[in-house]
C-alpha cells in the first residue's frame, strides 16, 4: 500500500471511532437514586443523589458535605473551589465508597439546585 492510501484510511477510521465514542457516551446515564437505597452492593458504582446540606467542613484540599433526604450520607470533594451553605439542596454525581463501615460519596461534581 502506498502512504497516501494509509493516511486516508487512518483519517477515516479515526473519525469513525470518534463518532462511535460520541454516540456511546450520549447513551450512558448515571443512575438517579436516593440515599436510602445506597447499600453495600452499590459500592464502587457511579450514582446521582440529591439532598439538603446539613453540615459543611472545609479543610485544605478537601470539603466534606453531609447531605440528607430522610437519612444522611457524607460527600467528599477534593480540590473544591465552590462555597456551600448549610441548607442548600445539591445534586451530587459520584462514586459510592465506604470508610469505617459508613457509606460515602466521592464526588465527581456537585451542583447547587436551590
């Protein structure tokens, strides 16, 4: 094969791959769940939960939010630059983890809803 044909094939397959990845990513959805439904089987799963902030602890490089619906769960944010206020309702996207037999969410993103 000559170099021109190889270059054209590489470009076509690259664009095809990018389009396929884009289409797949559009169909991936994080499960919306409640804090009560988070159990040991959910560990390491990505979730989306909504709750009211009941406590905010800021440390260097770490923010710990405690959010609640009917039960409470801790949310850890690393390198957070946002300011959260007790009473805000937030939507958290993150991964379920366990520390000292307590469930927590390692947040990928947190959005203030109200």
